[in-house]
C-alpha cells in the first residue's frame, strides 16, 4: 500500500475542512464550500512529507530542516560545547518536518516556553517558545533547536531520551512557519553560508574534523 507523503499531524487540518466543503457542495452551497476546500488544499501542501534519499558523507552533519540559512555564528552551547550555530528559517511554503542531522542517541529533550516574535529575528532563539534536542553520536554531540515563530505556535517532537535516530530520520515538525537551529562542534568545516537554501536530510551543513 502506498503511503501518502503527509505528516500525520496534518490530517485533522486536511480532513475536517475537506469534509465541510464536501457537505456544503452536496447541499448546493458551492460558494460557501470553496474557502474550506482551499484550506484543505493549503494544509495538504503545508504538511507534505516527501521521501528523501538521505545524504551519506563521513562526518557529515545534515540540515535538520528545509529553508533558508539566516545565520552562521559561533557560541558556547551547554551540550555541544564550543559550537557553530546554523540557523534555518522556514517559510510557510517550506516542508516543516524536522530530521536528525546525525545518527545518534537522544540524551535530552527539553521544552522552553516563551514568546512568538518573528523567527528570523536574531533574538528569536533566546526568547521564543522552543524545543531543544540533544543528540549524542559516536564521537560528537549536536544540538537541534525547534523554534516557534509568529504563525507557528505548535512544536511537535516525537522522540524522547533513550531513543535512537538514524541520520536524516524524521523526529518532529513545527506548524506554519518557524526556525530550526543546529549547533555542531566548532572546528567543523561549514559548507553553507547565509542566504543558502537547504533541504532537510539532504544538504550537508558541515563536516566534522
């Protein structure tokens, strides 16, 4: 059986307006049905979850999300240590499923309540609602941060401490526009720069030294 490439969190947003649209159309109220049909189709596009051929590069750290790189900077991450942060902004038109940047053990998942300022703002990673995922690879630690935005107010993280993820494996999503940061160890060879478009599970953000 062929699986529809749609994230499971999206089905209520697709099915409910579609059912309303069908009911209205069947009773002859086609004009009223159109907005609900449009909402269903828009949700179908937003929650798409295409299959990907995950890039295999020795020591590679993959993009955890689709979108545009808005920052590449250095910081001290509590888990990764001295790190390079790559911040990826997801517009409502991007695929919003998040993928593991490396193969590893989930050693920590923490939810941080916060504000909902625009995700592209430099301070969004510090003040917005977010979910912090700590991944322990064979010889490396990587932190992924799912950050809510003005429109995206629902972070979904499907994993818990003790789970194991393969590189490029889906672990969650953020609904309706957001940001995903990836902190890799300082010293890695960064292969993206601000303005680049990246694809989750495919684009190599950096290669570990």
